[in-house]
């Protein structure tokens, strides 16, 4: 029964793995609800800032912020948002594949790239492909904090304002629902007119600026860009927990199927051994 003992060991090992994946599924489900609530709570702020920026852009057209101007620099910036941990299906692979496609497209046009990595997986990927990482932030935990994101992101925002970067792209995984997440590579800078477009039929607003229009618009558009990055990180965290829950559920189900197959093989092996022993006993009794 050496083979039977080996199969029993495999069954025990898979059962232990199943317990781990089941526990991780339950933890991810709990964190997913919190991450989704946090993501939805952040949306009104970003939408309100977008609306105010749209009104300001039309109310004071004589001043154009650097974020709304284009330049001819031969360098593009990427803010790559990924997870710090794995075991979340193909989520990171999908967004990094989209980043690779965009990088190749820009390289074919003679444009170099520099990146800000948010998350350990993206940082490792950018280092492996030899991309220039100007700043990074990892170990954000389960709750994103804006003060940890402002510093690394400001490197690219300042580079664009100085004209050293022609465009800044934001790469992350957008949360659609629990079963579906979408990899997104969207242009953060320059701020397109469509991005700041006000709602159809909305009245034109005007403001009294204190201390002056340039100071107010400068501060507002920087906060606007930061809110987009924060919203991207919140969406990515909600997608991470959803993807991990689905992946761990699939792993738990697969472990159950493997255990069933191993038990079937074990029973067949045990039955064959018992049949062989009975045949030997019968043969011995017949000889006597």
C-alpha cells in the first residue's frame, strides 16, 4: 500500500491548500466591500472638482494653465498603478500588457518614456523592461492616503509644467463590477477639452477670484490631477480585492475537484490491493 500512502499524503496536502484559499477568499470578500465603499465615496469629490475646473476653464479663457497646453518634448510620462501583492488573477498582467503596447507605440514614434510606479508589481515590471522609473511608492496597505501619492506623482506633474514631458498617461484597472475589471490607459496631461467639458445645457458660470485668477486655477488644476490619481488607486484596490476573491474561489473549487479525483484513485488502488489479497488467500486454500 505504498502507492495508497502516497495518495493519502497528496490528498492531505491539497486539503490544506484548500483551507488556505478558502480563508483568503473570505478575507478578500470582506476587504472588497470596504474598498468598493471607499471608491464610491471618492467619486463625488473628483466629479465636483472636474465640474469646477470645467466652469473655471470657460469663465477665464484669457489665462491658460500649463496643464492645458501642449509641447513638443520627446518624452512621455506614465503613472502605472498596480498591486503590491499577487494572487489576484490576471489583473496586473492585463494592465501591464496595455502599458507595454502603449510604450511600443510611442517608441515607434521616437518618444522615450519615464514612469512613476504605484505598487510593487508595476515597479518590478518596469525595472525588468529597463524603463526609467523617476519615483515610486509601495506598501500602500488597504487604504490609500493622498499624502503618500502626492510626492511621487508631483515629479511628473512638475516635469510636464516645465515642458520636459509631452504627455502623462494614467494606467490602472477600472472597477466595473465584481466579476469584471477593465485595464485603462488614459491621458492625464495635457487636460483635453473634452475632459473639462461641462454638462450639456449647463449655464455659464463666472467667479470672483481671490487673490487672483492664476493662483486659484493653478491650485485647482493640481488638485484635479491629484484627485484623478487618487480615484485611479481607489478603483485599482477595489478591482484587486474583487479579482483576488474570484481567483481564490476558483482555486478552492479546483482543489475540491482534485481531492475528489485523488480519492477516486485511492479507492481504486485500495480495492485492487484487497482483490489481490483475496485472490492469494483463495489460491492458497485451493492448493491445500
